[in-house]
C-alpha cells in the first residue's frame, strides 16, 4: 500500500511538472539564487575576516631610476567600510554577478628606502624625493620603521565575481572613483599587470579569490 502511494505521488509530481514547466523552472532558479547568495555572503565574510587582521601587501613595480630597475614598498590596510550585492543577469553561463566593495585606510613605506632622487639647485645637489627600496630584502628590513599613514582613504574598491557552475569566480577589481582597473590589487591577487609584478609574499591575498 505504501509503495502504491509513493508511485502515485511520484506520478502526480511528474504530471504537475509537465503541465507547469514554468513553475518548476522558477523554483529551481530560486533555489540556485539562494545558494549563490549564501556562498557570496561567505565570500564577503572571508574578506572581512582577512581585513580585520590589517593585512600587508608587498608591492613590486618597474622603476627606471632604481639601480635594480624595480621599486619595492609595503602597504598595510585597515578596513573602514565594506558592502556587497548580488545581481541576476541574463547570461546562462554566469546567471549571477557579485560585487564586494571595500574602503580602507592605508599606511605605506613609499617615502622610505634607498631609491633617492636628487635635483640640482644651482651647484648644489638636493634630495627631491624617495621612491622605496631597490630590493625585496631591503624593503622587508625597513618595513617596521617606515610605515606612514596616507592622506586619503584607499577606495572604494570593487571586486567583481561571476557565479559559474555553482561557485563564485573572480573577474576583476575596480577603483570606483577613477572607473579603472586596480592594477595594484590585481598584483596582490597574483594577477599582475605592468608596471606591477607578482610577489610570492602576497600568497595570503591570492587565497581570497581561489
């Protein structure tokens, strides 16, 4: 009897789905939307936990006036504000897009180092500016004594993810005020573009988008 009841119930469900394909499709989409949102909330919490530790970035970029052709500096970030949003798209490949926005206070070592630029005033050679360290080792040795706060907050910076095959895939990071790709953060995430280079010291940042 119980088996007959189960067969009848399955037959009723199948009949209902055949007659109401829109309802079943909408229900599946709602379930997927809930899953996508839950996963993106977890991603946002991962970022917030990471930034609560005041993470550091070791930046390496091309600099022609450095004796090594490279300039190294550290940046330490403190989170001021964050938020996220998930939007539905018309794409079958990426049905949802997630945005994670961050604003931070930054400290850096840009004004310390051995890359010193001089100017001539009359016959005198006058120091004009400092542009970081010429090697990774020198940058690491000087980081504790040289971190200085910047004048303006860093951000808002917007990280974009696409929901594909049941997981969130990193796509890009944008400096919102300038509407430009943020090559500084891309380098920290292991996706360096000129003039920046990937640095193995930033491995913890790369795990954020895995």
